[in-house]
C-alpha cells in the first residue's frame, strides 16, 4: 500500500494567492478544517474551479485562548471564489459540522442543502444572525440526485447519534468520491438505520476515493460486543428501576434517539420528565417540528416538578462534558436557579468523555459525590453507545466499499495513522495523509497528488467579531495573563521635563499588602525618570523606562510583565 504525505510539521506551508492556480484544474479536494483535529469540519471539492463545500462546523480550542470559547475554519481560501461556490452541503446537524454557517455564511453566499432535521436546526440558529433571511436553504433528499454543475450528489442514510446523518456519494467526471460524514455501525438503532443496500451499489459502481471518519478507529471492541442504542434503552430502564430518589440524566442534547430512550425508561418507571438546559429545549423544539418525539407528551420544565415526589422525578440535563455554564455543572456548584442536589439523587452519565474534557467532568463528579449524590457513568451501566464506528466496523466499511484511495479525516494524528494502518490490513491500494490547507488532485486512474497548500488557520469568535486564533491579540492576552501588566504615567512640560511625580499601577503582579516590593520598584522608576529627564528623544526615553522596569520586576519577582509607559504633556 502506498502512503502519500508531502508536507510534515517541519516544513512551512506558504499561503498562495487567490486560491492558487494549481487548484483550478481537474478534480481537487481541500480541507479547511477537520483533519488532525476533532471538530471544525469543512471540506471542499472542486472541478475546474467549480466548488462544493461539505459542512462548515465549529471547533473548541485545543489550548486555552483567553476570552475565546469557539473557533471556525478560516474561509479565506474562498474570498476570491464566491461566484464559483455551487453550494454548502450539510451531512448532519452536529455543531462541528453545521455550527459555523450561522456565523460566516456571508463569506460564502451560496445555497445550503440539508436534510429536514438539519435544515430546521440551522433555521433556528440563523435567527440570531445578521443574514437570517438571506440564506437559501434547500432540502437534501435521499431519493433523488442533487445535480450541481459537474457534481452529482446522492445522500445516503447512515446511523449516527443525531437524526438524519448522511453519507454523500459525489459523482465527478474523474470518478466517485464517497464522503462518509459521521457514522457508526449500530445494528439496532432507535432512529435512522444505515442503508447498506445503497452502500453496496456504490461499491459496485467503483469508489475512487473514500473520505472517512476516523474518530473511533482506535476503539478495538469486537462488533458483536458493541452496544447498540437498543441495548442502551434497555439498560437505562434497568438502572432507573434501582433509583429511589430523583434521577438526573446527562447526555448530548443532539442525541434525539437517546432523549427518546431516557424518556421511555422514565415513563416505564413512573417518572415525570423535565428538560433542563437551553440546548436541550432547542433540540426538543426542532425534533418536534420535523415529526420526532410524536409518541411523547410535552416535556416539563424543572419548576413544573417542584412539588412532585422525588421518586417520580426525572430530569434530562445538559452538562455531560462539564461545560462551565451547563445545567449539571451549575447544579454541582449549587448555583442552578431551579434545582438543588439532594443526597438521595442519582446522576446518570449517558455520554462519553470527549478527549480534553476529562478534568472538567471529574470536577463536576467530585462536587456531586461530596454532596452525597450517586454518580453512575456510562461504562458502569452500559448506558451510552458511541456515534462513531469502531475499528472493526471501520474495517467492514473499508472492505465493503473497496476504495482505490482512503483519505482519513475527522481525527487527530494518531487516529489518522491508525486508520491508514487499518486500510493497509484491508488491502486498500493507497492512503493519503492529508493536512488542513493541502490541495489534493485526484484522477480517474487512481492517482493522487498534493499540488499546493495554503495557510488553513482558525478564526476565533471574540465577542461580536472574528479574529485569527494566531493573531497578535491572542498572543498579547496570553502574555498579560502569564506575566501581568505595569502601567506607568509620566507627566512632562512643554520642554520635555518632568512636571510631576510619575505614577505606577499593577495588574496581576502585586498584592495590595506587598508594600515593600512596590516601594523598591517605585524607587527604580524614580531613578529611571532622572535618566529620562536628562537624555535624548522622548520615545527613546520611554523605551529606557520600560526596559528598566521590566528588568527590575524580573529580578524581584521572576516575571516579564507587559510594561506600558504613557507620557502626558501638561
């Protein structure tokens, strides 16, 4: 098996202008986000500079970015190609695939195609945007091809942890590309089973390239041992039967099938069901709008159950990942406005720990334990089934479709390499280790070549604006957070001489009681200002004061603060 990888981390990828001429000819694939990471999915397929985009999702920073909670793939690649974008096609309604559209659709200005559920979800999100009524959203149907210039796209149902996930079969003049989207091998789903007959048809047609989800490829559970959503529903019922007090179930709000299973188990155990958390209520609204949850009565709010006996209460809540403002986190802190935890409560985690969230989840669980709350996690009780395919399921998928080329996506480096190793075991002829920003050309003969690359960075949502995640603003914030700030004000007269005693204040450096250190630093400032008064141009004198004070702080405190010197003429 051939593995192709042109660029390594040691090689600097230079940005090219206007999308690069090389990307304008033939069949090419570009990832703006989603490779080498989990989240921020955005993939583009072009033929002779006509483009379709698959997904545009958000990501969460993998390192602290002060004041930043969410990032988006930088869409600058398309700044000079807006007229060439045929559409954005959404594989499903998870935020890491759809969440960016409500933020930056105006950078694309093209039609959007989505299934009924994803369309309803996107319409709700767009209500808060500046272009709410401008986005043309069309239905993505399973029973008919979507014809966009030279691209013929077929949406095929696949099982996942949200309704109406779709694999995309993209027919091009060079051959068939299969874009898996997120999927799992659930053999007994509650909603939306995979259409295996359609997958067999694709294999019969011949697959040039498979662009495939790598999230769970390192999970080695045998297929016969994998939990299905039907197993989870049964286990939830059994666990709830052992609970004497209130039951609080934390799960992903987007997992409507899980919401149904939890509600059914609660109903079987004589519980009244309430939803807690804005995203939970939003997903409930969307699901009911498009016909899901029809067999369930309207869910109650937490306040509706105030006078209900504890043994009859069931709350489905947000916060399974320890999110700071989510319902369960606030309940564990004792700060939720409607729910206070009690010693006989049981909290069920019907979810997995997303990598990176372990500490925040543990903090919530520790707080709950100290309150005397019983905490049951997913592995203890078998109350979660993953939305992503295991290694064994991925192997079956590869052997079924038999692509000429595998392009692993939706995973960190270790996931991608593990997927490539699995492809070799499955005798897939060629695998491509692609990076975000690399342009891959594909031909009908099964050739694949990285022909160009650009700087595929991230945009951070900073208040009501978007800035580069590697911008000076972020770097300055990190420095200020790490080393503090000294602000110095120096008054001078019209001749440039000192007009008053200099003033100095600190942020993030000294306690109010640390008078000795303050006095020492102020003495150093006074000495620096004597030099200031007797030497050279004012800007150079300011630089001298700045350098002196930074050196003094480093000597006394071992810190290198941000020093601001403001000169005021009076």
